[in-house]
C-alpha cells in the first residue's frame, strides 16, 4: 500500500485513460450521491413527522366519554354519560398508572370562546387542567410560572396563556404577568406565558390555549364535578396499551357500560401511534439502503469491468513482473489497491456533493415546511457508506486480480 512504485503506476494508468476513468467512477459517485440524498430526505420527513410527538410522553393515552351503543343492565343504548371527580380518585389507585390528569374545556373539544382584555378580544380555547399535565405534555414557560398545587387547593382564579393569546391581547413589549383577562364574565389573573414545542397542528392549538386550575374551572363555569377527558401515562415498565385496557375496563364498570361496547369510551393511544410511525420509517430506511446499495453495486460492477480491461491491457507488464520474481500477493495487492482507490475517490466526491446539496436544501427550507425538517445525514450513516465502498472496491478488484495472477508469465510475455 505504501510502495511508491505502485502509486506511480496507478496514477499513470489514470492519466493515460482520463475519460474512461471519469465515466467509470461516475457510476459509483452517483450511487453514493443518491444514497446520501435519499437518506437525508428520509431523515427530513422523519424529523418533520416526529416533531408532532415532541414534548409528549409516548407512553400516554387519552380517554373521553361518548354515547353507549349497547343495552346493559336494563339501560337502553344511546345513553349519554360523563366522567366525574370520583373517576379521578378511582383511576389514581391503579398501580399501572404513573399520571392521571383530568381535563375539561369550555365549549367542548377545541371549542372557542371570546376572551377580553380592555378593548381587545380574541377567540381561544379555555381548559381546566391539573399541574401534572406537564408530565405528559412538555410545557415551555417563557414568563412567569405554570399552575401548582396551591392553585388547585385554593381554587385560585389564575391562568396560563399561550403565545398566540399574548399576541392578540397584549402589546409587543407588554408584560402579561399580573394582568387580568375576562373569560365568560369571570376575571383571571395571568401568572404564566407558554410557548409551544414543535411546529405542528398541536403546537398551534397550544399557542391559543388558556389553562386554568381544574377545580376553579368547574366552579367558575358551573360544570359541577364533570370531567371532560383524561390524559394518562403508564408506569415506565408497563406498555400504555396494557394500562389502557385496565382503565377502560374500570371506567365501563363504574358507569354501567357493557364490556364489549367499544363505542362508549373514546380513546387515543400515543404509544400505539408512535410505534406505527416509527415502524413506517424503519421500513422506509430499509428501502432507501436497499435501493442505494443496489445503485452502488451497479457502479462497482462498472469499476470491476474496467479493472478487467486494465489487466488485459497490462498482461505483458504483469508477465514481466512475474518473470522478475513478483509474488502473486504483490500483483493482487496492486490491482485491488487501484480498484479501492478509484472507488473511494468516486465515493468521496459523491458523498461531499450529496451532503452539500442537503445543507443547501436545509437552509432554504428552514422552518417553512413543518413536515420536512433538518434533512441531514448523521456521521454513522456516512461511515457505513464509506465502509461499504471500501469493501465493494476490494471485491471489485478481486476478480481482475485473480485473473492477473492466473496468467502464465511466458504466455503473458508473448501477449500483444
């Protein structure tokens, strides 16, 4: 490998056949270029989709009351019911659950409400929550604080507002902390300002949400002990789907619902959705590597064919070397070294151009496209690609090298 004569021969061969070398190397360069682009595009799509899960516990699920669809214990189907405060206590006793966070929203799910501050008004979501919701959905406080247990116990009329609420009701440089807003005839003191995590639909929803203490909400807006829905997280060593099954069974028993009535309790499992998306991208990644490596192999076959031609052209030279005492290993080494060098150089330029293009796309896209973010290739993928190139280059040179040493020195000296 470090023999100067070998390198001189390699560069002499390349210089003698520049066009052939460039065209042959183009196949390998294009293969690694396409592999990098596909990996980057796949990562960009994955980062964009996974950003919707950012800040949320993946071992969580949500549950809400719906209409029964089956008769049970003398009660007709089509019955409406509500979760209540007693359900909170019952669910909190299940050992499979780490967090039980009841919630309720003014006007129902995603219902909007007119909120006023002086002459300014806006239509926002108003939700009653417990402080432990921050254990399921990450809440970024940029000013003030979030709700705490004292707010719950003392039923304080305080609230935490989202960034969109701040923009609509306050001036650009105005400090909202300590100010009051009017919600359905009730004044609430602003104690915190939040900024959503990520850029998806959930983030936009969070930016225009006003959160107040759950008991305060029930009293201020005459909801009695009604609970709108539950946000629940399972213990770390217990799958959310397993915990969800036990929660559903308990709720159905408490509200006299048939165990096989699948319509009566609505639910959405974050863990299940996360695993589905993750599995989808594992499949996409496998397909990318499969197609990319196939393209690389096509380029490497071209290198191998060129090396066969080179061996044929240098038959007499090889015969002279063998006649002068060159060992088969030294001949094989030189041919394989030339093959690996051509493959690596072509792959290197393909890798550099691919990464440069992805960086350019990343700068142009920025945060403008929420579903496509940070289309980059990590170091491990680059190292794996280079390793594949080294192995492929060695294999590409192996067959021509074996053919070279199989030639009889006497016959090689006679070759034209």
